């Protein structure tokens, strides 16, 4: 019996606002940067304190030869500095979603997120750990590890919304990663994504709500959407989910970008964790598999 399930946590008034930026990123980084700049101006005007971009916000191109001209080591890439400038100009914290960069040794690519403060400083980085190597029932086949190296470090960073844990897209399917982030203090978890249409229709809402419920965290997931210049199609439906599993915001489809505003209420997190004390229950009895 689950006597508390019918009593979701109440939200306080005027919590800080997260802006989820849904995009249809192209093979032209300049176009994507211009879209991000407009979206950040919109988010700031509407009272957000932090904006979240989707996976591969700066460049979405499955043609490895064509994209190679844009993908550099972070120290040589103009993209982080451009986003830092936007954060400073708009007075917003920014989660970059992710961008493709070369590893420091130049040997392989990495799929990297940045968290940038409103003063323009980079506060955290995260390289996607789990590579999307799948063959789907739809016939789509993806081998991310053929070009990308997976990361090996967990990241939790302090932001105006709380302690933010970082993941990217396919990481969503590995609940042990989310639990490890909570063990390191995460209160809100970012899941920037470029989900395929078939997997999105089947699993996107379910997985995001499950990760929020089982961690007692807010989950914010800015997503790619629509048909892209490289020929792929992505699912969209950028979501913000509260720690009780309730949908707080969902983006609508848009050809340029779509903005979803989500309150991130500290009170909701505290109430959910008090109602179902997962951390305490886990510590009472060790589970051996």
C-alpha cells in the first residue's frame, strides 16, 4: 500500500524559473548561435534565471567528414566563448546542452556540456558517459562510439536552481548514474537530448518521470525537435518534471525554437523526499544483488 501517493507535494509561490529551449539545430553553427541568442533574450525577458539548451545545440550533423571542419579542442573552439558572452549579456545562467569537441589529445570527439554563470564564467563541464550504440526496431542504426569517447567523471554544480547534476541523452537509461548524482548532492538533474522519434514516442516521458520519482529530484530536459538539415528527425517534447513525477512544463513544436518555462520549487523537493525518504530507506538495509 502507498498511502502518500494521492498527495503530491504543493508548490510555493514565486520559485526560480528555468527556461527550456527546444531547438531544431542545423549543420550551420552560426545559425544555431543566433537562435540561442534570441532564445536567451526571450528567457531573460520572461523572468528565467537559467536557460537549458538541448544536446548538440551548436551543431547537429551526422556527416562526420562535413562536421569535422567545425569540431576543435575546447581551447581552440569559439563556441564556449560565444555562449559565455551571451550569458553575461543576458544576465542568465546557461546550461549549454552539449556540443561536439575534440578531446584534449585530439584523438577523438567528446559530447560535452558546460554550465556557465551569469557573470560569464564556466562553472562546470561534463562529457557524456554512455554512448548511443543501438539498432532500433525502426531500422535506425547509431554508433556514437565510432567517433566519440565516453566520459568517466560525474558532475554536480551549485546553481541558482540548486545543486545541478549533469547527464546527456542516452545517460537517461542508466538509473545508477542518477542515483550516484543524488549521492553527491544533486537536487535537479539536466537531461539535454536529441531523442529519435521512435524511442521518444515509446520512452521519453516515462523515463524522465521515473528518474524524477526515484531520485526525488527536479528533472529538466531540453530537447531537439523536428526534421534537421542532416536528415534526421528528433522527438522534441522538452520537459520539466517535479520530484513527485508531475509534468511542470512541456515545449510545443516550433520551426525556430520553443521556450518552456518551469518553476523549480525547493519546497517540492523537500516535500517529496520527506514523504518517501528514499535515502533513509536505502541506508537501513543494504541490497545485495
